[in-house]
């Protein structure tokens, strides 16, 4: 089977980190060679950009500057890690990707979606995930879960209304191209969430006979 590109998306405290561990175990059980990575980040340079983006600071961060930093990190990540891995037959499992940009910088910050699409086309040159697991959760419940983790970064300090817009942004993306997404009800007990994730993985990537 051709190497696949899987992304995991959702708002705060939705359980991406927890469920990525579950997906890794599923990939191992299939003896699939893969790398697990994340955005922003995934390479030393892109991780430095991540740090710039997430760090709490006095200076107000301009939304367009934020968007360009996200795509600068993404260009480095795609061209030095993701695309070379896929070309070598290695699957890529990525914690967030461009759907997060449409949700956070587009819907959340209110930036022009046409500008995001322009950058997406230029930077990705046709690369898109084969499957995006979108974990959906009530914002208050997600924030409650996330609050257990301690100190909040620059994004986590946003208001509930910001995350509501982000959630709507994700839903809009799913509605525009439903065949790429598996929508997972992440408010359920973890075991139920993982049953749904496993079903989606088996539907998208059935065993070859
Ligand atoms: N960002 C952006 O603006 N634009 C972009 O293009 C990209 C990103 C790519 C960093 O992302 C920030 O970057 C992000 C958007 C921005 N903003 N924020 N915030 P991140 O993915 O690194 O950060 P995060 O969203 O905070 O994710 P996280 O730290 O990985 O958390 P999580 O994956 O959502 O949750 P978790 O750590 O797996 O779970 C949270 C807690 O809930 C934990 O205690 C779990 O044990 C518990 N949990 C999980 N599932 C369950 C269930 N089912 N029941 C009960 N408890 C559960």
C-alpha cells in the first residue's frame, strides 16, 4: 500500500496526544513503518518557530505574522520531513496540520481564507492528508480537561468565544470535503473514542487481500 498521511485535529483538551498513542499502537499492530510528528514543529527549525508561536509574551502578536510563521514552519516540515518520508514509503502521523490554520487563524483570528488557501497551495504543492481524524468536543469540557495540565500557552489563554469560532471553523472544513475526515465524538469515555478511531482507521485503510 502507498504510504499514507494521517492527521489528527481538534480544539483544546480534545485528547489528540492521548489518541495519537493509540493510533501508533494500531500502526505497529499492522507492522506499518511510520513517523509521528506535529505542527507547528517536527524539525529543529520548525520547533523553534513553534516556540515563538506558543510562548507567552508582552508584545501583541499580529495575526498575519502568526499565519506566516505557521506556514514557514510547515514549509520546512513538509520539504525536509513529511514528503521525503512518504516518498520512501513511510507513513506519516501528524498532530495538527493545515486544517488547524483554517480553524485558528481563519475562523479564530478572522483572517481571509483566500490568503490561507493561497499559502496552502504554494507551500503544500498538492500534498493533503489521506485521512484527518477530527476529534470534536464541547469547548467547556475540553478546556476543563486541558486545565488539568497546568500552565497555559499563548493559545490556551484565549477566551471560550475564540475556541467556539475555531470549532465552527473545523466543522466548516469537514462539511466542505467530508470524504477526507472521520469525525470522532471525543466527549465520550476514552474507550469509546478509541473504538471509533479504530473503526475509522480500518475503514480508510482496509487490509489488502
Ligand atoms: N496552531 C495554530 O494556531 N495554527 C496551526 O496551523 C497549527 C497549530 C498547526 C499548539 O497545538 C497550538 O498551535 C494550538 C493551535 C496552534 N493551540 N492551542 N492550544 P498543540 O496541538 O500542541 O496543543 P493543544 O491543542 O493544547 O494539544 P495537546 O496539548 O496535545 O492536548 P490534547 O491532545 O488536546 O489533549 P490530551 O493531552 O491528550 O488530553 C487532555 C487531558 O484529557 C489529559 O489529561 C487526558 O488524559 C484527558 N483525556 C483525553 N481523552 C479523554 C477522554 N475521552 N475522557 C476523559 N479524559 C480524557
